C-alpha cells in the first residue's frame, strides 16, 4: 500500500511539473520577460565562483519551453526574439557586472558611466541569445517534434557562441562549456573539440530533461540521459587525468610566479612607482631563496629559472638601465624574468607608438648585468580599455579609453613562441588568454604558456575567478602547462590538464615556486582547431532539420 501511495504521489508531482512547464510558452508581457531574465541569471550561477550546475540545466530548459509558443500566438518571431534577448540580458548582466568596478579606479571621470555602459553592453551581448531563439521559432514548424527542436536550438546556441567569440574582436567569456571547470575531469574533452565543442555538448545535455515533459512519458529518460552524459564526461576526463599523472615534471626548469598585490590606484600613481618596484624585488629575492631551499640542483644539467611578473609591473623597463641592474641583483644568475611593462617606439616621423608588453629580461651572470633579450607586444587589445574604436567619433563625444597612454596602445604582430634558456615559451598578456586556438603560432607548440595579467581593476568578485577558469581551459585545449602572474590574484601554476597546482589568493602578496609541469601528447584540438566543433554543430543542426521535416511529412 505504501508503494502505491508513493507511486501516486510521484505521478501527481510529475503531472504538476508537466502542467507548469507547458504553461511557460503561454506567458506574456512582463511575466515572460521576468521568467526569461531569471533563467539567464540562473545559468550564470553555473559559472565560477558558484558552479551551481543544476541552474544551468533549469535555465536552458526554461528558455526552451518559453519558446514553445502557442500555435495561435501573434507575432511569434518578435516574441521569440525578445524572450531570447531577456534571457541573454539576465545572463550577461549578472555574469559581467564586475566590469563596472574598472570605472571606479578613476571614479571622477568614469563612475557616471556604470549604469549606462554595463547594461548597454549586456544588452548588446544579449543578441547572441536572441538570434538563436528567433531562428528556432522562424524555422521550426508546429508539427516538429520536441527532439528536433532541441537539436536545432542547441546547435544554434553553439554557433552564436562561436560568433560572439569572433565578431568585433570577440568576447568568448562565460561560454556554456566553462561551467565544466567545477571539476577538471568534466572539462577534459575540450582537448578534443575545444571550448565551443564542450559548450555544444553541455547545451545538448542540459536540454534533455525537457523530453520528459509529456503526459505520456512514464520514465524520466531525458533526465537519465542527461545524468549519463555528464557521467560520461567525468569518466572520460578521469582517464585523461590519470594518464597525465604519469608524466614527470622537469626539475631542471624552475618557475617562480610573483604576486605583489598592488592596488590599481597605487599602480597608476607615479609617486608610488618606487615602492611598487621595491615590493617586486623583495618578493623576487624571496622566491629565489625558496627555489634554493626546494632541493638540490640536478647534477647532470644546469638549473634554469623562469620568473613571471604581472602585467605592467615595471613601466618603461627597457629605458631604465639602473632598474635592470637591480632586477639582476634581486633574481640572481641563470634567471629569465618575464616582466609586464610598457614600451614605446618612434616612427620615421617622430611619432611615438605605445605597447603593452612583456620584457624578457635575462640575468645570467649573477652580478647584476641584466638585459632585455626580447619583447612580446600584446596583439589582442581590449576595446575601450586599451584602445578606442571609432576614436575620432567617440573622442568628439568626450569619451576616452582607460589605458595609461593618451592615444591607446598599438597592437603587436601576433602570437609568438620564444626560446629562452632552452625552453620554448608562449607569452600572453591578460585578455589574450580568453581566446581559444590563438595562443601561439600554429606548428610551433611551446613547453610553457605564461600569462601576465592585472585583474586589480575588477575587485574581489566573480571576474578574476572566471578569468582563471579561462586560463585552465587554454591549458586543457593545448596540453601545455601555464604559469599565470596576476597583480592582485589569482596567480597560479596550472598543469597541462587544467589543474591548479598552486595559487595565490586574491588580494594577498605571495610567491609560487614550482618545477615545470610536463606537456601532454598533442591534443586533437591543437591539431585541427575548431574543425571538430564545426562538424559537430553541422551534424546536430542537420539532424534537427531532418527530424523536423520528417515529422512534418507524416500524415
């Protein structure tokens, strides 16, 4: 009897859920907008630092059900577009709110822009959810099965994510696949098809539970398939992690990551420059001591030491010979320092060009004779932060960029791989680490990725944590470890499967010392780029179209 009562209760609950889900498509006006907006916010909470994955599933399912418009709906395309837009607005407003903190660094000039710029930016990005919603309703006929709609919609979301990562220089931030960083095992298949492919898989799995919302469905096959899909990701990832555990670190190459924790206002204050530099020197000397204490130098090969400083750690370092000598004395011999800096060059007309750069400083002799061996200039600049798009028009409106030079930075020539101290290194500066497949020249795979960044602009909130997850994905996709120096955090040593070996927390000075983690075998994604994702997206959307048209031809 108890079994019968339990079965009746379960059946009643299922009927209520099915009834409520069916009513979502009938919502109108502010209720529809609020439901879509809230669903978008819920999806954001699946990202760092919250990782509430059920909300990703619930949010995407709600959006899909909202787009199941009644057959007699007036202006269905407009309704679908606005529904997707409200979802995207909630997703990006809650996911990128932290960008507003950058305006507070120079509050007198820029604080007034926060209630305008952040909602406007979120509203623009919301188009990348509005368009898949519009396409789904415009293409799918009322006779299409729910499965056909699901496949088409997941593929459309994925295609628009890819577009978001490339249009207008791109912003591939908080892609759906990034939610899998809750555990490294769940994200390992990015080594096969990249983060865009991982996003496609996540959207497909997250939408499967809607298949159970039908009065005739007795068993929750959709929920079960969703769970089994995520379990398959975890098992596949666990195998790759176990294989990586067999790889030995290179003890001859020692890494030191320096996190000085200098507030952005102090970094921008010329009167604090000497104090900031002294703090870097002290931490570097401490890291050198920690390296010596970490073990004996291998006898068969000389020890080499790579030290990474944050973005813009020492402005104009190449123009200050005395500064180079101080760096050499602090870091000791056989050391190469990758120091975030600024540099300038002059054209034939005498006009100065400014670069956000990493100065590669070689201090080999141990007597203070250090020199700049190479520069790497940031090539993927941040719009409005490092250069001003449509500069003539926007400057006429009184707008300027946040960069510390008046006319913004000049972009470098592109990704490079440097051979320093016998180690092949691909340097990245801040924003560049968010772009999959653009880390180094194709065919010139490095032994180590380094990132110099400064997230002090954005406060102690979700932004720096999400940025760290981007770095972890780049390590997984390339199979190359990364050393990441962030001014106020989160600095980290990341192995070649995206696991954080060591980290310095936000807003705490510190040093990280480590041997060089090993690379994995070259992943498929590193060989073919986004080609695997493109095939997957075409197959998924093609299957949806074929299923839909097949259903339409049935009597």
